[in-house]
C-alpha cells in the first residue's frame, strides 16, 4: 500500500483519498502513531521554487533511532553526510541523479524524485496505526481523515492539523475557507492525455478519474501556461503508480512533451 504526494500539492492517502493541501510548513507525512514505541516517522517541508512551483525542500525520516535528512543530492544520517549506497542496521539508502530511495527492514520503502514527488510504501502490519497527511491506513476512505465522529474536516483543515510545531518556524497556515475551482474546461485535454495508448495497460489498474481531477486542478492553477510542471507532474505520477500496480506504461514522453 502506497501513500504519495506530487506536483501541485496533491496527496493520495493509503486509503485512496486524493486531496490538495498547499501548506509550506513542516508536516507529518506519515508516522507510526502507536502510543508506546513509534517505529518510524516521515516529515516533509515544501516551498515554492523560482518558477513558483511547489517542491519538497527536505524530508526528515526517523527509523527507530536513526535520523535521516534528505535534500536534493544530499543524504545526512545522524548528522553526518554519507555516500550512497549506505547501509546501517536495517536501513538501506540508495540514490542516483533522479531518485533517492530508502528501504527499511521494519516494513517501509520511501522513494523521492528529489523534486515534487514522494511515495511511501508500508507493510500492512501498520494498518490502523499511522497518522499524518497519509491518513490512518484503516482501509476506509474518508473516515478518520475527513470525517471523525460527528466532525467533518475539509482537506486544508486536515492538512493544517498535521503541522509539526517548531518554536521559531515562520510559516502561515493555508486559509481553510478557500474552495477549489471546478476547472471543467480542462477535462477533455486531461482525459485525452491520461487515456493515450501509452497508458492502455494502466486503465484497469488505477482510478483514472482521480488523476483526471488532479490534472484539471493543475491546468487551472497554471492559468493556461504550458510549462512542463503544469502538464507533466500528474501524468508522471499516473505512470509511476501504474508501474507500481504491476502495469507497463509505454513511452509517453516525447521530444516536445514532458
């Protein structure tokens, strides 16, 4: 089971909810939330890059007693910069110019493209034991993330609740009252890109509609600019998720597209 975040502040929880949350503080992406002994935690911080697009600035991973700090092309373990591949008690860290990956024996795999996209896969022994932007991993959509008891949260409220409080952090919480635009005028284009022949093997493996919706939000947010971030980040995620689900996406990138 996989939780991911990508592109224009999109998140997909372990239980399959997809939402947008544009926070720029440090947040709990996913942690073991059992009271007694927490086996791991993953925190992330996003910021806008020079093109005004959100990117993950750093990822902070705690696995049992090991602290790993990731930035693009940099891996720091317990305060020391290390060369990869790096192995220490049950944790393997690999990286190349595109991806950084962490394999933890306790049942976690983390994969980051050193830009916008992060994917965490967890063993199902953590069912019902996680918290953070990835949700509680109880197999039920909406419940305990966006509906808890008699209370319902929108995605911004839910995201703000995952903030890591740091005494000297200066970051504003996103406004909980802002609604997302409908973006329907982009539906046809997004549907066309995501149902191209290259993705024939993906159709039955993934929920196509949620990627269409994410793509529509991307197009809206970019106000018709055709830079690759607006077009490609959700298609890239669709392709990654398809591979992860055992599918074989074809060559969808071309010289003049993504």
